[in-house]
C-alpha cells in the first residue's frame, strides 16, 4: 500500500480490504469481551464444584482447616483460570507470527532473523526462571493459606481467646503470619515482573535493530518504504510475542502449583476439569422432592477398618433402637461414626442397609435416610430459620424445634426463628447451638439420627427433656460418655483403641466388660451442670 502511495496511486481495493479486516477484528473483540466474563465465571465454578464434590462425598482429602480450603478455592482457582485465559491468545499470536515470518523472510531474511532473536532469548530466560518462580509461588500460596486459616481460628475461638486473655498473642501471631506472607508475595511478584521486564525490553531492542539494518538497505534502494512499513507493523506484533510468551512462562509454574494444590484435595483418579454441568443463573434451582427409599429395618456393619485406627468393628442397629457408642478419648468413637456415614474411607469391612450392601456410604447415608449432628455445631451467619431448613420447606420445622428441646429458648429469643445467629452461631450459647444442630437434623425426618456428643453443653434438666422427646421418635446412634445417656440406651458399644471391647445393655456390660467398669468408675468427663450452658 505504501509503495502505491509513494507512486501517487490510491489503492482503493486495499483500503477497503483493510477497513473490512479491522471491522471484523473489532467485532471479534466485542464478542470476546461479552462472553469472556461468563466463561471465566463458568470455568472457576467448574473447578470449585469438582473439588467441593470430591471433598463432600468423602473421596477427597479433607483440608487441615476451613481457612486453607478457602485459600485454595479462591486463590488457586483464580490462578489456574487466569493462566488458561492468557494462554488462549497465544495460539492466535503464534499463527500470526508464522504467517508474518513467512512474508518477511521473502522480503529480507537477515532482518527477519534479527527480529526472531529476542523471542529465542526470552524463551531461554523463561526456562531458567521457571523453577525459581514455581518455588516462590508455592511458598506464597502456603503462607497465604496460613493467614486465612489463622483468621478462621480466631473467629472460631473468640470466646476462648477472650477468656484466656490471649487477644494480644493472637494478634501478634497474625502480624507474624502477615509479615511472612508479605515478604513471600513481594518475592513472587518481583520474579514475575523481572521476567516481564526482560520480555518488554526485547521489543524495543528488536525495533532498534530493525531500523539499524533497514537504513543502509533503503539508501541502496533494496528496501522500499512499503517494506519498512510492513516490517514495522509486523515488528510490533512479533516483538510483542516474546512479552506474551514471557507472561505465559511466568504463570505456568504458578498455575502448575495451584492445580497441584487443588488436586491434593481430591480423591485418587478424579479429574479436576471434569464437566459437572455448571449452570450460571440468577434464580436458585428448585429443591428436589425427597427421594424414595427403603425404610430402615436393620443396619449391619461388619469388620469396619480405617487407616485412622479402627480395627474390625461390628455394629448392628435395629429400627427404633437407641444405640450408644462410648469409650475413652481417642478410642475411635467419632471415627466409627464418620466411617459409617462415608466421611472416613474404609480399608476393609461392609455396610448393609436392610441386608443390601451399601457400596458408597457417602452417597447413600444422606437425608432422609440418615441425618448427622456433629460434635461441633456448624452454623452460618444467617437467620435461625435458614440454618435449620437449608433450602427445605418449613413443613415439620415446629415439630423438630420441640423435639430438640429448643422451643422454650426460641420463645424468649428476640426475633424467634428470624434471629440472626452471627458468624458460626456466635450469638447462641453452646447448648443452644447444639440443639439447633439437632433440630436441623430432625426437620429432615431421618430413619436414622446420628449424633456425636450432643448433650455435652446442656444442663441436667435440658438434657433429660431432650432425650425424653427424641427417644422412640427415630432410630438413634449416639456417641456419648454421659451416664444419663448410657442408662437410656438399649445397647451400648464400648470401644477401646479402635476395637469393640463390649456390646450389650449397660447393666450387662458393667458385669462382663472391664473397660466399661473402668469408664463408669471414672465418671463423665464433664459433669452435667458443671460447665453446661442451657
């Protein structure tokens, strides 16, 4: 085009072609920006959904803390998606580069070779720095998770910290974590920016070499104005290619570290990028109707063994029965319950529901077959009603609140069911939080209610009322060391170092089981009423 202009000829066809190409390019950019945000959100939701699905159904490895899980699901997912997002333009840039090199080589191979040298140099520098950047990013990610985890621990143990007068110590530890994280983040960013600076400098070097080599050729007439315009236009794209490559090379080790941290939360053989049907809509999906299932008649477990200390445990639970699992601290009580629910992987053993084998306890032992009230109440910063229903209809809510002996507290509570419980239920007492957890389980009308140390924060009268109301309403599997609970049980299972030391009614075990006699003589670990909160 410039050669035509130099000869006083107006290339209308070329001008029209140029305008058309720019129009198509502009429309493509608009479409890319329009759908780019949707793709970014969908890709991030896909990764987070796959990790959460693996952790929640029991196949994946549970994180050490909720703060660590939050850091991985937030920061590591963003790093992986950003790397993929930046890698997409690289394919187009590479195709353009190949075509541009072919055209430029046909005009002047020497000048073309000079423009290629910065790209090669950036590739070598990136390869040398990759491992270093990976180590720095890994350390920054670990220290970032430590900060998030410590914040979670502070908010979880607010009352404990205040009681112990450890506010300043907790804040000092947070400052230390933040200082280490800041130093690691600065080093990580510095290494990344150094590589980016090196690629940026290669652009200016390439253009300078082009002008130095083109000037003598233009004086000789071997290099026309059109050739210079062509090389200058292509040089901008070609010398920008090292910047793109450098950015990708810098992010590649970071993305590899982040992907590895996410897959560490998943089970063996599970695919982080598996399409799980992500749909991004404004309206929440309607709640599914309760699945039909075979009502519980008898639940049998044989030879349950786990890697965390459970050895060949047998258990049988009949419909309507009250079964209590007891034992010393570390005997495996909670591990047994988690293994039965599919929250702890089994290395051996079988579970049968009404005689039918349960191949995947994590997917089978769900509401409304089974409901679980854990040892530590898990409440969200929302209204009490939302915490109890979790998306279900309000049918049976009042009955569940009454069965959990929570109705009198609720009547005195400002706002009633609409009262906001605060972060992790901090506005409720320990006993209220436990009974709210029980009500949440009971509102689902399970065939089997599994509770872990439910009455540890209750006074004597509230504990008596709770067990009176729920006994006989549903089948109960309870982890407890409280005498009042043991006396109500139809069957007591005594665990000792992950093995069954005795099984039967309490009176029989006190005669035949040495471990039960020892535990009974020691009394409860927490006397009712001593530190209970009604």
